[in-house]
């Protein structure tokens, strides 16, 4: 039984012949099928994964394997992979098979990553607990009575449970970082435009970003280096050159860090999470970094602004799913109008329908100025204040989440309470800046806690450098 520790160590062991890609894939397939009750995978690509493994073994033998040779990767179910299904964990995309691969997936495959399956998530990436999937909730492998976080809950659970070495998720308001915090993994949301969104089933196009979930910051840096960069298929992708992120870690540089007092001392923050963050602040100071308190007085506005704008974009993006061209079509439809109404009513889940209705409302003629237009103005204020702080500091530090992974059903009856699970993570998406969640310690309930760092646009290299210094505290 091979034990994975890092991509670097894995590739050294592959070159030495200690393990083969084929043996590694077989081991992971057996583990995945044995843990089917966790509901992490919607589909396992047994045949194609073994084919890829054999091909990579041959390239390793020939000495021309790629930078991700042998790395086993899982894909959140809203990221397309050619000739494989993608459903965004929704009944409305039942039977859909993608005709192309997302750019990030293609770039990883070209570096000899092995794609092993598609991962359960909140339907259309709408959720903070992975309880909104049309195919049932994902169980946290660290405690199956608890949620893994969302919406990339399957992606985080797959890494935490050792079913994948790397997964790709999407982050619209914290959907990579929040589940990373809940599962003790590393979750990276890049700068908006750093990673192509081509091949991502959209939720809110001006917020969505694809990013990796990994065991270590070092692995995340390598994956980021490979999936980042300009893409002709995505006009919002940046032409800014991609740095050699993995060479910038453990640099020894001393940084200026601001912790946001409204987050660290927020009412309702779990006392142990607060104590852990304060201990990390002291550890950073002891390491020679400048860490100071800063004010960000817009905390109460971020979640409302996020939901006004993202639901508006979702109502537009999801209009294409109507039972006409592909996916689910209601068997009860009798004409064109009933095809639209019944297919969408039956095909979308409760949370997705709630957000479509909210979005349609805020875009309607009588309420556009009162909600959507005002929301965009407040978004600009939040972005400007965030960037102002990042002129004086290299990073902004907050808890990743208000608490640890909660038990199933605890928040599902109250949508507002569930939405507040993202209160510390939405800022990075509203402002478009990069952010990372790293494991910060264990709560007395045995569950992981995470600390979040936000950086200036395209400062992923420095952000991962400082993140690589943060170690879980007991």
C-alpha cells in the first residue's frame, strides 16, 4: 500500500520504481469503491484511468513524462472532461456528455495527470454544505456525521480521504476554501482571470474561478503553475505571465500582514477558532513578520451583495437549461411552454430554484435599481477598500470559516444561516483577489480549522510562500 505525501515524493518514487502509476490507480480505485457510502464520487473512470496510467508508465520508462506524471486527479462535477459526463450534480443535466475538456483539465492531462472520476457537489455549485446535490449529500471522511463543506465538498473530501491526490474545484464565494477548512486540506482561489473558466459550467460568471485542493501548499503551487495562464477560449483570462510558483516557497521573506478585526473578533465566531487565529498571528509575529490590526467595516454587507449579484448572474446563466437542447426533459410536457416550465420545475433542485427566483426578482424592471444596480456599487466600494488595504499590506488574514464542519441538517432549515457560512470567504470573490485556506489546527471536537489569507491581484506566488510557513497548531 503506497502512502502519498507530496507530488515531489511521488514522482521520485515512480522514477525509482517503488510504485507504478498502474498500481497506484488500482489502489485508489479499490479505496474509492470500498468507501462508496461516503457518496464522494458520482462516477469513477475505471477504464480510462487505467489506460492513462499505463500510458504514463510507458512515458516514465522512456524518460519523457510530464510534470504531473502519476498524479491522480478528481474533477468537481461542473468541470468538463471530453467524452465524459458532467451534470453539475443536477437532474437537469441528466445524461449530458461533454464534447471537450476544460482548459485546466487539458493542461493537467498534457502533463500526465490521471483523471479518476467526477466528484459530487452542491447543485450548480450553490451551497455551503454539499447537502444540495441531486444525488445526495457527501459525507465528511473525517466524521461521516458531518458535512464536508460546499460547494466543492466532494473535491475536498476526496483529497482528505486519500481517494485523490489533487482535485479541481470552483470557487464563487468560498466554495474551495470553506470545504478545505472543513476537511483539513489546502484550497486555493486564484485571482479572477488567472485560470481559464473555459469548460466550467457557470454559476456566476464574474465571480467563478477554478482552483486546486491539495494536501500541501507545495502541491497547490505546482498545480497552479500548470493550470494558470492566458486562454484564447476565455476572454476574461489574463495575459499576465505565470510565475514559477513552486520555486518561490519558503523564501524567508518578511511580509506585512493585516488581520481584519471585524472577522477575528466577529460575534458568533467559535471561541476556539478565534483563539487559533490569534495564536497563528502570534506565530507569524514570532517568525519576524509584521502583523497589525486593520478595520474592514463592510462585513455585514458582503453576504447580501454577494447574493444579490450572483443570483442575478445565475438566473441568466441557467436560462439555457430548459429541456429543449439536452439534459432532462419532463415526460409530462405537452407543448413548448409546458416543456420549459415542467422541465425546469422538475429538473432543478430547491436551492437552485430559490436562487433563480431571487436573481430574476433583483433584475426585474421595478427592482433593478434598488437591488442589482446598488449591489454593483457596493461591490465596487468593497473592492476599492480591499485593494486600498493591500497597498499597505501584503496580505489580509481572517479565519476561513466561523466554525468547524457542522452536522447534517443543522443549517439546512435556515437559508440565511447557511449563507453566513461564507461570510469570511466572499470578500475575495467580490474583490476578485486571490485567497488561500490552509489547515490551522484541530478543534476540541476533533475537526480541522483553517486560516485564510488574501493577497493583491496576481500575487499568488507570495501568497503561497507565506501560506507554506503556516503550520497547524495544537
